[in-house]
C-alpha cells in the first residue's frame, strides 16, 4: 500500500472512530455506568477497600485466579527453591557454584565435554 493510501485509510478510520465515540458519549447507558463507577470508586476510597475486597464481600466463593493481576494474592512457599550445585572441573580444578544451568562457564564446559560428563562433576550443596 502506498503511503498516501495508508494516510487516507488511517484518516477514514479516525473519522469512523470519532463518530463512534460521539455516539457513545451521548448514550444514557454509558452515562449511568460512568456515574456508577465514579460513585463506587469514591466509596471504595472512603472505606479503604480494594476491588478484591468488594468481590470477596459480594461473592465469597469467587476464585482468586479470576481477579486482576494486582488483586491476586501470592501464597508464600508455593515455588520450590532451587538447590545450589557445585561443579568441579577435573581438567583444571576450577569450581563453579550455581542454582541453574544458565551459567556462562558451565555452558562452555557442556559444549566442550558434553552435558552428561559435566553433570557427573556436580555435587549438591543444599
């Protein structure tokens, strides 16, 4: 599409969206919903309540997974911590301690001597 065609298509889309916005702003249902939202947010602020508090009050059996990102509560201890491994290279005596496999030197060793061989050098520290 040429640049001028893209310009005209964008201009036409903007005109359509502006007309749609004008129609929505004149809709009584939208005005009622906006008024309700404003009053609800004011009331929530007055009583220092969050959206999560309101949902749990109105629907105690609601699953927390349906709540917005900021409203979800993390349960401590659900993710298992990785254990530290110590790798000792028998060729040069170099020692590496890491919790994961994304260590630069460890990757080099695995590329040079193979993953199975390097894993045999590992000692679990805890």
